[in-house]
């Protein structure tokens, strides 16, 4: 069943507010001060409104109130998805602090999302509350990030060789199991690729994203098939922290720059596929005459801050990373936060990339083939 988040009215929120939070109150009692001045959002499962929240922005700070999910829809990650949505809204309005008065029974939920408790317990209507707060300031990038990759075909965890769908190997039929293993080892990032979506030209495996986002605390970037406003919306509504954009940034730069402006630089992970220092697109079938250096510089000038680069001659072959290419990019574009992708085959490759000044590395087949163990990666976490 499709899930979407929409702007709604104050009136639309009242029944869920009352039924979930104050079942013995009259409907009019659940209105809050300045309700009509707020932004109200509803998450729909099909045609049914199942989660609501109201957001009140005041300069660089915003309060959200009355987050409520219907009882029969709890445990599906809808509250987390709604929180991601209003965080995105806040960032577009230059809000840097998001807060709420949370019931003590919900404290764990907010702590898992990164909120901190900023008050002693207090009571209202005989209900115990804490003030909870989170900073939306862009986080300083870690010195070096380990980002395992999960590629999805038919809902299963696979790897391709050289992007060839005929050279597919299934590693696990349950991607959530793989993600949980990564998380248990201390890894916090995940690179999730919808290979069916990439082939179709529209997001397909959003349910896999929704499941992993709802059942882990990993920071997920999701790519594959993101070609339209609808695709971007699905990706963020399904729980991704970042949208991975490749071909669109090459072929439709105005569209990409609009997304960059609407969602913010911290929500866009620009992927540059490279062959002989030229940008490749279309599942690597088409090499352009566009220099990777010119491409990245143009995007950085528009505000892009997060970039990963794949040397397609290396990807999936376990023949070592293109460290010299990455060094050259970093030398020509000082200040770039560049993540390496493709070819990593042993722990020494990871050490070499860190020493070369990379911001991180995406690792796929080397983990699945046992060339690099999660235990070996712990020293980078």
C-alpha cells in the first residue's frame, strides 16, 4: 500500500490528536494555541490518514506538537518518517533547533532519533513531560566514514560485476538482516542502491528502504531511479537521510540544482561515475566528454558538499581502489569532501584511502566475499 505525507489543515489533525493522545476529551479541547498559524502534516496509508503532526516555526527555532499515529499503524516506522519530513521542512526554513514537550513514555523514541532531554520532568493535565531538543546544524563530517553498500534487485541483496545485470550474485534474500549486521558492528552509514529502479528509471524498491530505515538507526543514502520530484519525495518519505543523484545531475542539472535548493546540501549525495577522467552516465553505457574535475567544480560552486566518485573500470572487480584519481581530484578541488567507491578489495586499500585524504569509502563486494571483515573495519569506526 502506498504511503505519502501531505500538508493538511488544523481540522484534519483533530480526530487523530484526540483519539490517540486524549481519548476522553472533546474534539475542541485538543486544539492548541495559535493552531492556525502552524504547518500541519498528515501521513496517509493509501487513503487513510494514520499519522499527524503540527509544526510551529519561530525564527531559527521550531516546536512540533501533537505527533500521533493510529494504534493499528504503530510499529511501521511512520513516526520516524514524519520526524524526518518535518526536519527537512525545518532545514528549508533555516531552522537550526527543533524541540517538543514529549511525554515521558515517548522519551526513548526521541532519544533514538538523536534528541536530548533539556528539562526536568514536569506535569500538565496529570501527564509527565520532558522538553526534548535536537540541533539541525549541519554536522561536521567524520574524519573518515565506512559506508557499506547494499544493492537491491527483486528485494534481495545482490552485487553486480561492472554494472552488468547478467553478472548478478545474490548474497542475502533479506537486506534488513545485512543492515542489522552492519549496525551491530558499529557502522552508522549505509549506501542503498535500487538496481531495479536504475534499470526502470523510477524508484522501485522503496519498501526495502522503508524497512531498514524503520528498524535500524543507520544514516541511509538511497539511489537508483531517482528521476523526478515524485521519486525524491518517495525516497525521503521512506526514511532516507540523503538522496543519491547521478545521471540527473549530468543530464538535467537545473532539476538537480532545484532539489539542492529545496532540500539542502546535506540531503544530496552526488555520485560521479568516471571513465578515464570523463563522466559516464546511463548505467555506464555512455561516456560523456565532460571532465570529472569540471563537473565536480561546477556542482561545488552551486553548493554541493557531499560527493562520491566511482571509477567504473574498477567497480566490482576487487582490483584495488583508484587512489591516484582521488588524490588528483582532491588536489585540483581543495576542500572537497570526497568519498571513494569501487574496487576496494582489502583492508590496506581502506588505509590508503584514509591516508590520501578521502572523507570516506563505500565498500560492497569485498565485504560480501570475505576479503574485508567487519572486525577489520572497527578501527575506522
